[in-house]
C-alpha cells in the first residue's frame, strides 16, 4: 500500500484541478515501457499538447473518482466511468504505481456501479496492454482484441468484461 494516507474523492472541477488529472494521464502513458507501446504510439495516445477544454468537459460529464494524497491533496490517480457505467480510463501516476491505488479506485467505482446500476450484468473496459494483467487479477476476462487509430498511429487494446452478480 501507499506509504502516506490516500483519500478517494469524487471529481469536482471546482475542488480538484482537472489539469492535474491530465498530467497524471500524460505521465502514466509515457511511463509505459517501450516494449509494450513504442514512443510513437505513446505520443499518439497522449500527445504533449492535450486539449484541456475537451478533457475538462469529459471529466465533468462522466463519473470520476480521484485518489489524492491526504497531506498535500496531490492527485495520484483517477478512474473514469462513461455514462453506461463502464470504465473509460484508469490511470495512476508513475511514482505511485503498484501500491494499491488503482485497486482502491476500482473498488470505489465498482461499489458505485452496484449501487446505481442494479440491472447491469457486465462491467466493460478497453484495457491497454499495460493494464491487461491488472484487470485479469481483478476478475475481468478478455472478449475481443481491438486496433485503435490515433493521429494515424495504430494502437492495440483488449475489450474485457467482468460479470456482475
């Protein structure tokens, strides 16, 4: 687990700077080893000049939880669910990875899905190759391999599903 206390909060654009979440996203993608995604693929996925306005709007329209360090309120990671309740993205900044933060975010989002979407039977994610094993460990199973194009660059991910009892 992370060495300092972590709080999980719902995203509110007045409370947490969305730009900090864009920064978490950008740093997370660019920290992926080049053997998983090339530099070109990572630059297409998370370009240096990200459209902040569209990210802000997207985060405000979806359900988003943020893991923050309690001491300084620094965002360390976040999970975003789309309007169907499926995982749009889950990122943890590189210095805080492999310390249980993604798991805490996933549990928080899952509890919300169970409460607010009682008829939902499957929880979906388009898992990157870097996140594939994390989702397997948490009960998701692969259903389909995908190719996504961003700025003319091909990226691969896997549609994964978790049955909700």
